[in-house]
């Protein structure tokens, strides 16, 4: 993580404190203002990048600056497109994070990149929260070629990137690369933050696998 921006923020905070003291505000009001400013300048930018940014280059810079954290190393591994590196990145996540829901989701992803449909479906059905349960089960049905069932499950998903992602998986399994690209682009357009980055390179990876 780059230190220089934090030095600038600290200097700004000191200058702001001096300015507020010069107009005789109460200690607690000054304290509240400084805390609010630090939250806006330090906490909100990374939160925005993770969840809301639409700028892939900015998201990638954030991931590179935080790649020691397994959850941020995984999307970079997907970008690299090397199956073994992706699998290792997921295995690190599984070793570091013990929350059941997180383990369920990443075990499902591990089975996906290992091309193990049986395990993928098994782990998908163990995911304990919506909408990812329905999303991954719909994905499994598409992978099995049960397109009508996958479409029916897709209809239960909330508006956003997930329905289009399922359309892309269905198109991929049908071998329709034109529909795959159209649905993939729509899913990426609707996504934000790290999810957008992950989808962009996941679909790129899927397309390469399809055309091998």
C-alpha cells in the first residue's frame, strides 16, 4: 500500500485541526469533524472501489496494492488465466477463512476451475445463503445441459449481473459464442467493483477455454 497519500491526508488533518482551533470550536466538535474527514478520505475510497467502481484499471490497481490478502489475490489470478494459479489462490482462501458460507462458495469455485461437475453441484447445493445458492445451482444445471431448469432458476435471481451471467453460461454450454459474448458483456456492464473485474476476466477465461 502506498504511504504517500496517507502522509498527505495526515498533513491535511493537522492543518484542518489548526484551522478549527483558531475559530474556537469545542474539542468534541473538532474531534468529530476530524474523524469524519478521515473516514471520507481513508475508509470510503477503498470501499467504493471494492463495491461500486466501474473503472477496471482503478480496481486492478487496488487489487495489486492489496494482493497479499487472499480475497484480492484471487481475481488477479483469474486475470492471469493460469488454471493452476487460480486453484492455488482459492486453496489459500479456503485455508485462511473459516466462515462456513465463504468456504461453501469458494469450494464451489474450486470445483469449477478443477472442471469437476459432480463436486461443483454438490458444493453449490450446500451454499447457505441467497442469491448465490440459486445462482450456482442454476450454473450447475446449465453445465449439465439442463437449460430449461437453469432458465427457471435464473428467473428467481434478483435484477443485476447474475441473470445475464447464467445466460452466458447457457450459451457457452450450447456452443453459441455470439450469445455468450452478448450475455457476458451485459453481466459485466451491470456489475460493479471487484465483482465486475472478476466477471470480466472469468468470462475471458471461459471464452478461451471454449475456443481451445
